[in-house]
C-alpha cells in the first residue's frame, strides 16, 4: 500500500513539473483588446431616423428609423452635437427632427459619439 502511495505521489509531482516547465516555454499570450471607452476607438456605426423621445435624466434618446423600428442611444458629456446648442437640453425641443447618430456598441447599449440634427 505504501508503495502505491509513493508511486502516485511521484506521478503527481512529475505532472506538476512537466506542466510548470511547459508554461515557461510557452509564447506570451496575445494582447487583449482594450476595454470599451478607453484606448483605441471601437468601430463606429451610424443610424439615421426621427427623434421620438429624449430622457435627460437617464441620458437616452429614442430614434425611429425608416423601418419604423426604434433604437435607444445613450449619450454623455463627450458626445458631440450639431444642429442644437451643443447641449442635451437642446434636443428636448427637437422631437420629430431628423437625426444622424454616430455610435459605438458598448456593454449592451449604443453610446452616441456624435448627434447631428438636420435643419427643417
């Protein structure tokens, strides 16, 4: 019985040593993509439609596309705005206006990087 335990202990030790040695010679892991919101910019997309709703409290706008589907976009202090006084409060009076949104998909939401309000 003691001989079996000794043999088993040696096998476990050998497996551990081989694994540790192979990890030393392994190539370094590939660099991870930077998290959203930092480092390199994620791929930007654009969406055009009509402004349906503005929620200044949660910093969200709802835009209805030509296919009558609504998309919700969040915005922040870095979101560029044109066609309004460059503030979110200017959007609240523009319901029904045509918009072009440049955005990034981040953590399950669509973060608007640029909001362009078309002239009526």
